[in-house]
């Protein structure tokens, strides 16, 4: 498969990416899928924005929608990079476990490398979750102020962004179990909990028909 020969995941066809995902290789895995879900959400939000801007009937919120559209395009690229980075982070964990451990010095170096790799393996999906949350905010804005003919697309964007955040959170939390640095572990846990709490709040206000808090 292409990832094994070093090529970019995002340079493949959808079919080839899914074939790699379905293979016996553990990466790409759930973390990359979480980032891809967020990128899909950002893309849909951008589409709704482009169906809204420069149309007379939507002038009232033109500036707000244009700014959201610009951010959605940026977000898509950032999340696509995290599709790749999540796989690289997993590979760094595996590489750390392969380090020699024949002497006390080697064992200590290996232990340090493994812990560093696990922290990174938690930080990457945390960043994914934070960006997916941004995507959810943009989708909510597009649903509220975008072209109503694309309201279902904004809704799908919101669902994909929320799914991406929750999927990324699973990957953060599974790596927390392997981190020995209590302070780092507590910080990572608090940050992912805050992301999911806001995702849930945005979903609650959407169901209640309320506007999101500024």
C-alpha cells in the first residue's frame, strides 16, 4: 500500500485510501479518520459559504459569512495535514518501542522516547478535536446565516465536525493511559474534556433552536 512506500495519504484516490484503511496495517486508523471527518465538515461549510456570499438576499451577514468561509478553507488544509500527522505519530510510537534496551542507559533512553511519543500521539488528536470544534462552530454559523437552500449541507457539516471531535477524543484518551507525566496527562485530559463539553453544548443549543453563544 502507498503509505508503506512513503507516499502521502491525501494524494490517493478515495478508493485507495479506504483500501489502506481496511488493510491489516494499524495506521492509518481512527485518528486519521477523525481528521478527515473534520476536513469534510470544513469543506461543506465552505461550500455553503460560497453559495451565500455575493448574493443580494444575504447581504446582512455577508462579512460574517465571508470570514467564516476563509477560515473554513484554512481549516480544511490544517485537518488534511493532521490526517497524515496522526499516522506519523503512531509510527513514532512504534519506532520508540523498537529502540534497544540491552543496557540501563538504553532502557532509560527508550523509556524517555516512548513517553515522548505517547504525549505526541495524544497531542495530535487533541489538535484534531480542537479544529473539529472550530468546524462545528463554522457549520452552525452557516446554518444560521447561510443560504437556506444549503441548510442540509450545513447540518451534515455540523454532524461530521462533531463526529470528528468525538473520534479524536477517543484517540486522546486511549493514549493518556500510557503517559506517566501526571501534569501533562491532567492538562491533556482537561483540554479534551473542554472540547467535548462545548461540542455537546453546541449540539444542545442546535436541538433547542438557540443561537450559539458568542
